C-alpha cells in the first residue's frame, strides 16, 4: 500500500458513520429527525385535530347567531299577522262574593268559579302559507274554528260550601287567546240555538294561564284590565238553569304553531290543513292522522280522566296548559339544525382525513409539514361556513353538495401536490368524498347515527393499524427495511 492510499484510508476511518438522523444527506421532504418520525408526526396531528375544535366552535356560534337572527325575522313577520296561538276554552265563569280578612279587616272579595263544558267539539281548518323577508321565511296560518258543545246545569253548591254568594246575573263565557291581535273578524256565538251576540275583549278579571299576576285588584272589583289575553261573552241567568248548548265561530291568524287546551270533560278535536309537514307534540298525540303532500288531518278524543282536572275550579286563573295539544308548522330538519348536527361530527371527520393523509405520507417518499396539516384542517373548517352561507340561499341539500365537492377537490389537490403523487390525490378524493356521503346519510337517518359512526371509527382504526403494522415509529422505516 502506498503512502497516499494509507492517508486516504485514515481520513475515511475518521468520518462518522451516516445515520437516519443526519439531515445533511437526507433528501428534502422525506421523514428524518425526531420531529419527522412517524410517532412524533402522529402526536402532532392529534394535537392539531384538537386545536381545530376552536374554530369549529366559533363556526357553531355563528350558526346559532344566524338561527337567532332567523327567529327575530320570523317574529317581526308574525307581529304584523299574529304570533303562535293558544286557544283555551270556552269556560263558563260565575263570579261570587266572599268575606275575607285583609289587613285586620273583613272585606267582601270578588272570586270566580270556573266550569268546564261537559262536551267540547272543536273543528278547525287551517290554511298555511310561507312569508319571506330577505332570505328568511316563516309559516303563517289563518284558522277557522267552530267550538260547539254543552254545559250541565249550574251547580252552585261548591260555591256555597266556601261561604260564597254566587252572582249568576254576572256569569259569562271566557275563551283564552294568547295573541288577540290575530283576530280579523268578530267572534260570534249562539246559546241554545239563539243568537247570543259578539264576544268582547278581555277576561273580566280572570287570569289567562300565561300570566302569574292577577289582571285586577281583587279588593277593588271595578279595576278590571280588559286587555288580558282573551275574550268574554255575558250569559243570561235563565240560560244557566238547564243544560246550555253553545256554538262559537272563531277566525284568527297565527304563525309557526298552534296550541289547543282540551277544556271539556270530554274534548273532541278535528284539525285539517294544507301543510304537509306537521309536528305533533304536547301531552296528547292524535288518535288518527293522515299526512300527504297536500296536507294533513288529525283527530283527538280526550276524556276528563286523561285531563286529570276537576270540572269546577274555584280559581281566578283558567285551566293549566300542562294538558295541551301542540301542532307545529315547521319544515323537516331545518337547515340550521342540520348544520349544527354536522358540526358535532367535526372532530371525527378531521381525525379520519388526517389519518388518511398520515398513512399516505408513510407509504410515500414525501413528508407533509405540520403547517400543511393546519392548512388542510382550516380548509375543512371553512366547509361548514360555506355550507351555512349557501344553505340560507339554495337549501341544505344543494349547499351540502357544493361545499363538500369544493372542499374535497381543494384538500385532495393540495395533499396530492404536496406528496407529489396523483395516486394519493385520487385515493384521498375517494376517501373524503365517501366520508362526506356517509355524513350526509347519518344526518338524514339520525336513528342509525351511532351505529354507522361506530362502524366507521372501527374501520378507520383497523385500516390504520394494518397500514402501519411494520412501521418503526422511531425512525420512519419499516421493520423489514431496518433489519436488512
């Protein structure tokens, strides 16, 4: 060996051996160093996923704000038409006087005995239409109702048992109406097939069920608030001695929903409307119902046993509205609710997409920087804003299609370009597109949401475990490559 060859060999022996952490000789974009190992990258993507909940929550707040704005606009539309109505009655009210102690004195106080009808039949026809203001709309209705039935002869024994003195000549019929501004015509009534006249505003000192304070000073019977939520009609004393039949014609405007209190010992209710999406709620659901694209009709029969209330009440407040029939005129799954439900799956969606990118990164030769993960996550957050903005103008279905397509194309193109792989781009397109499609099915079939979500979560973790089974998490090489 020559002297020059010996010197070259000595120099080579003094050079440190190249390792996987020597970044000087690593191809740019490939995994190297502690911060680029699969284990570290997995932790970083998990932290980024959690941090993305912050902008997702801000979007959630935006959805709630827009929903509140829609409700405010709906209320402004309703103010010129009529709010959601509650009809409670009719009741036969008999005032009576009783002596009570007040401030160390005994004074005469005016009280009320409230009688429920033996039978109440309510037949209502509602014509519903949507009114728009800017981009918002709300359902308005015009209701025509016939309230008919009968009262039993007045039994004043319950009043006398309280040392009360009935004022039969001051008896009247009372009907609670939550928003009397909805009336557009007089309310006519007949008693025992004779014309009884026109109802007058107010409840003559009887409190509607939606008020906790009395409408008048019980110690000053003349101070009656006629603006209480209801109407009344004086009844002749002679009509109280025998069975009293009545019929009331009522026409009123309202919006969004209707509540009817079954005030009779036996209440029969029949409602028909042209609205194809009714929502039935309250303590009593319809016995029979028929819903078509042209509208619906529904029927209720409610006996006094189900109502659970006394036929005679010595009270200054009408019957409680806990026993109530509710009919809502709403669109199925309003898009604000759908967008909110979509946000509930945001973390799962971010995790699934990031797992897919992570696996593609491990399988390829290029590395995705953590900043690029953040940009990808922000693009997925913008999806929800785009969905909300479009849904207010073109409806949820088309908005979801456009927002999902745009986000899928953007994220797939960006990640595919970063990884320099068309195969990765098309594979990620398929994964994200399928995820959006499954999310849409979950939104439409809420009863299967947990089942579908759990299956997707299990499949995602199974695929990840299989794809990374041979990865050395400390340096990014497979176990086979390391042993070789």
